[in-house]
């Protein structure tokens, strides 16, 4: 018997437990929820297991491996995009050979599944749903069955007015392989909402098996805490508790040290290597993870503590969940229903009120009473600002009340009475946050100009052209669906780090300098920015030259750029073909670009572009259907700028600036044209600053910042370059020097980042060795760039994540690959290397 475990869930309702791990990896009585499921399948002898993954898949694959450590065989099937419950199983269809079981990796059960299989076979069912009676069925699919078990009616998550049964779908199914033919490929498709109604309409045999035994869908924090309590009480019998039973319902792990004078009362589980100091008291129905330290005279009741938790003397925990490496200092307290995420610190005499959720890496300061959920706070490893502003999950981390505070802090730094440009994309969550930001700005006396729903480049142009002091733009990030609040200065570029720090200080202190009632700011709408923006772009190029050529441009647009593109293409005399809609079919990014390439060849277009929702950079597709990503875009447009014929005399050579991460192709082209290349840091703010310097802008006919940070202007610039040279995009690309580049990433904790950089600089001689006659030389503009005869490697720390990125270039692909592997291994070695005194 084969089984499919659906383990792709993000677990948003379980946050902050799931901020750093997928829901199936949340520990339940000291081992991941999914491990209990694997244990159950192994006990039944159903040890051929496929696992569907989507959110943080590496956490699961690294823990379970090939399954041999758990006496099963595991294969993994990772979704590039969410495919729904049925779609994820269809994605694993190559694994399925016969009748198979589907169950969730984030539920706890001891159902007799062998009896369910016998029922399925006896009735000749195509699908058998395992059912359970519950008191409150609102969160589940409600089912009515006929006397023989055939399903008569099914409704997913009804309201009380729609409830017609207390028998619910547990999400455990036994399925015949022919059912997979009814699930479309690479399309979001759910069992409950799509597949089962379809099979019922077609009269296929669907049955429901009413199971006895324990089942808990761990969908929320209350259910999570209850599932732990149920195991301790014996209500839920799981296959194995890791710890050893020693005494009356007291399970102890290896090397547990309990001091004399400490009191523990079962039922209780205490994990390996945990220390309980003198006078500590741990009440019944508590789970203590491995490697914890429970300080003298501290107290725990009905709580779950994960691994590495430290309670200093006289700390108190009541009915709470403390995630990994939480530290509670002396006399601090956490109360019923509170949850502390990974690495939270509760300082001396601070208290966390009932029901409060604190996200990872936060600090509850000394003597503070934390009354509200804490999503953002000053920490030792992470600032409020990322590379592109402030970001977080819509309506979970970026809440309206938080956005209003951000607006007030930004306005306080910009100054009362200053003009602030406000804009967003078209997403409802963005519009909500934009209104909240406006409230905060008005409260400190700023004059707000709302330019509506626009792409980022238009926002930047508006800030500068309307003479504003700064701007705020809200958008949904394509890569992770987080909301991002972008902040710009009077030049329309990202605010500098010193301004970010001032905003963080205002947020921490909540010191906003609210305006008196007669000086509250005003808000006005401005709708004329589109025409000004278009005229500005056209002022830099030869419109007639492009119009004579009548290029055909194929466009796939993901954001608010369509109207701008239509207007621009009409003014330029271009033929624009809009890519057809996908009609609900989900493609991976690679598949989508390949399809677009085929369409471009079919349409005989001169080029194609994929314009992201922010409108900042393009993905290019040439007339031969070849795809060039966002990183390639910056390289290609810089090369075009270098090769562009200069229309007027210049007193000095052309200068361009590029980040350290860009290929050496730029220098090769610059040598052909006697131009100068200036390498810069990779952060958008610092790169933008360099591009605006007079020494660079005075040498350029088309400002490089337009090409680098404005996809629409970049497209116009590309069309102008191709028209000036009367060439095709493919011909231009084929004439460029050939370079071979690789990029890889490697995990590195925040604590080790400095050690890695220091060790690499020490090994290669540091800044002083630049230009010296050594086998290798280095640059330390951003990270460390190491050169040798065959190429170079750039080792760059990620500013937002515990990662290092390794960029390499070599004389051929094999050299670039071997350089990347060498430095990835080098970083791993440095991370694991013990220091003197360790």
C-alpha cells in the first residue's frame, strides 16, 4: 500500500510557530507532527511514502531524508506554485501504482486505517473519505452518507445556517489511481472544492467511512496546545513517545538532571539533556523540550516549551507555548494562551499578557507589560527595514494600525508641513495600507498628494517632478506575496540608512510629534502625472527613428503598466501584442517564459518583454525566443548604453556604474568603447546614489538610472538603441563577449557572518592587497571579490536572511561552477570551524 502525505502547508494560522518552519515540522510532544504520521504508516506496514511539498520544503527533506531512518521509503514532490490539495497529489502521479492513501502531514490520529481500506475494497469505491463526528463542524467539510456509506451530500466549511451534519471530512482519503485522470495538470485543484463535486456529478462511487478513534486537525494555536494535552492525558494514543516512562505518567529523556528540591508532577514529558534546578516547579500537562534549562524557583503549568528554552530563576509560564531558544530572564512571566516565537527574549520582570503572540527574534524589554501582539521590534539580528523598505504579511504583520504608525514616523522625520507623495498598486491590501499611511502622515501635519495606483518608476518620477520631500508607495511583492512599503527621498530614490534609523527610533519611542488640531495635514489627489512621465521618457530618445522602423513588441504585463505601455507604443509607432491570458492554468516561471518565447517566434515580433508588477525591471525575450532574466536585463542595457553612438561631443569619456554582482562582460564592452566602469555596492539605495552623481550623469545622453530602475523607460531605450543601429536584439546579444557565471547560496547564521567575512579577508590579505602582485587580489566594495587567473568569485552576505551568496565568473562554465562549489564549501568549513577556547 502506498501513501501520499500532503506536507506543503504554510500554517499561517499557527504563526508564530510556523514563521521559520512548515506546519508539518511543528513539534508535538517533542517530535514533528509529521513524524507521528510516518510512525502510524510504518506500524501499518504502508512504508512506500510520497510527500508533497511547497512551503520551506528543505526543512522536511533534510529531516526525513530518504526515510530509511524511520523504516520507510520516501520520495518528494515539490510544487513551484501552490496547486491545491488534489493538484499536489496529481503532481506526484508518477509515484502512484495502485490504490493509495492520502493524508495530511499536520494532523494527529490513531484511526484504524486498515479497516477503512477493507471498507473501500468491499464497496468498489473510487474514493473513500475517512469521516469523524465532531461537536463543532464549521471548520471542516460536512458530509451526509447513505445507509451503505455512499456519499449523498458534501459541503466544505459551512456556516451554522448551512450545517446539515456533525460528520466531517478528516482529509484522509483512499483513492483509486484512475481518479487522477480527473485532475488537470499544473492547475490549482482541491479535493473538497473541485474533485469530489465533479465525481459526484458524474456518478462515480464515492463512499464515507466513519472512523472511531482520535483525530485532531492542528489548524490553529488552540488545537496545537490541546493536541499536546490530549497525548499527555491518554486521550490521544500515539505510536511512540521518545522519552522513557519513569514513574506516574512522567516521561524523561536521556541525561535529564532534576535537582533535589525541584518538584515535577505528571503527566509530563521532559526532553533530553534538560536541567531542572532547585526549587523549580513543573505542574501536570506540560511538555519540556530537549536542552532546556529551568532555573531555580521558576514555575511552569500546562505549557509547551520547545528545544533550548531557558528560564532564569523565578520565571513563570502559565498555559503558554514557548518556541525554540526562548529566553525568559529572572522574575519574568508569560500567561495563558500567549505564544513566544523562536529566539524571543523576555527581560527581567517583563510580563506577556494572556493571548499575546510575539514573532521570532523580538525582545520584551525590562519591566514591560506586553498587551498586544508584537510583530516588529528592535532585535540583535534584524532591522525593521529590508533591502526595499518595510515588508510583511498583509493584515497579519502589516496591519492598518501599524501602517498608521509608520506613516507618522516617516512624516515626523520629513517634517511637519512637507509635501509627501503617496501611491500604491491595485491590490486591496495595498490600498488599505495606503489609507492607513495617509492617516499617520496627516496626524503629524504633512501635506499628502495621492497620485493613485501607479508602478514604482512613476512614483519616483512624481516625487521629484512635483517637488515633494519624499514619498511612500505600497505594493505586493511578486516573490513572496508580502506587502512592501517603499520609502523615497526628495530625489525619488530609496531613503538612506541614516533616515531609516531615525524612522525606527520614532517607531520604538512612538514619539511622532502629533500636530495640533488646527495644523493637521490635508490630502489632495493628482491625476496628471502619467502625461508628464511619458513626455520625460520621450525627451531622451529619437521618436521618429523608432517610428520609421515600426517594431513589433510582444508584452506580458503583470502590473499597472498596460495603459502606460499602450500610450507609449502609440506615440512611438510600435505594434504592441499583449500576451493572452493563462485561463486559470498555472505555469512555473520557466514554463511561462518558454511559452512566451514560442509565441514571439510565431508572432514574428522584434522582441518580447515580461514586465513585473513593480515596473522596475524587464525580463527580455529576443526575436529567436531566447529568454534573458532580470539580472541579464541590467547587463544588456548597460552594454547598450556603452555601445550607443554618442550624438554630441563629450569632454570626457562615457562613465557607467554597475553593482559588484554584474558579470565582467561590462568591462569587456567598455574597453571596446574607451568607456569607464565604476563598480558599486549592490543595495538599490547605494547603487541609485552612484548613478545620480554628476560625474556619471554628465557623460550620458540617456540617464543610466532610467534604464536600471525603470522597466518601461528601459524598453523605450532598447527600441531606440536597436533603431539607431538598425539591428535585431538577437544580433546584438550574439555579438557580445561570452562570459560564464554562476550564483549559489549557502546557509550561515547571523552569528557566523562576521567570522566568515573576517576569515576570508585575512586569508586573502584584505583591502591592502588590491593591486599588489599576488596570485590573487581582492576587492571589498561589497562583500569580498577574489580574482585569479581563471575568473573571480564574489562572496556577499545577504542583508535580510542568514545566508551568503556566491557569485562566480570563469573562462568556461566548468570553471565558474568549480569556483562556486569551492567557496560554498569554504564558507561551510568556516561556519563549522571551532575558535580558540571553544
